C-alpha cells in the first residue's frame, strides 16, 4: 500500500511517502507563508524519485487543522484535488492528535498548540488514543480545569507552557497511518478544522 501524508498546518511543511510501512520519501521545510510554493513540487519530487504515479497512491492523509488558516487551507486544497481527480480515499488528520502516536504507557495524552492572548488549542486522549476532549480552542484557565483530574499524563507541545512539563512532538507515521487507515472520507467533505474565527470575523 502506498500512502501520502501532507501537513501544512504549521510553519513546518511536511510531505511523507510510505510504501508498506517503509518511508520511501520525506520532505520537510520551514517556510513562513510560502507553503504553496513548495507543496506540489515536493509531492512530484518524491513520486518521481520512486517511479510512482499519482494514481498509484492508495490513500492520502491530510492534516486539516487546527493551525494556520492559510497553511491548512493549502494542504486541504491540494489533498482534495489529488484525491478527487485520481479517485483516492482521503483521510483528515488532527494536527494535535498526530503526535500522540509516538508515545505509549500513559493513561492520558494531552497535545497543545499555543496561541496568542492566553489561549491554546488542545486535545486530550486516553491510553488507546481515543478522544476524551475533542480538539478544542480555549483559555488556559479552561484548559487547566480540563486536565485537573488527569493522572499518569504526558503533555506534548512544540513550545514551552508555563507551569507544565512538556515534551517535543515527534511524528510516528506508521502508527498514525495504522490508527487512521479506516477513517477515510469522500474528498468532497475534506475541510479545514480552524476551531476559531479569523481576526476579521472577531472584529465584526
């Protein structure tokens, strides 16, 4: 099976090509506000290097947020077009949940993305990676209430969170694919999961 993974939801652009649980191609690049210039060329480069055609891909995994409005939209749009035009199943992946699969032996996993104004995106998952608190955008006070009773818990965040010991996120692509493999949707229904309003809407 050939799987294509796309993540444009943050400042880091990630494209991974996996064949039968072997990573056969990977491109990563930090490109502030310029993911659109690199995403399609990266996909083409990985396919060409491995003599794979677009319609050889069996599934496309697309991180659909939460995260950057523009970045997330780029990945979703490209993933949707590839899936629709080649009749490939597409699978939306949470930008928060994607990192918990590199960890085990905890009762709870909490993934966090810091935002401005004392707010954050976060998701809480149990030992089997099931959702306890579905990806959420809230103030730190609400977050602290949500995690108050959790024991044997690990916190995952790219940035430091005051008062909380966190570890850096690491992507385990094979465990992610195994978890999400049966969660495919019609490409038409793939949409960004923004969770919050854009700044212009907040000012209305």
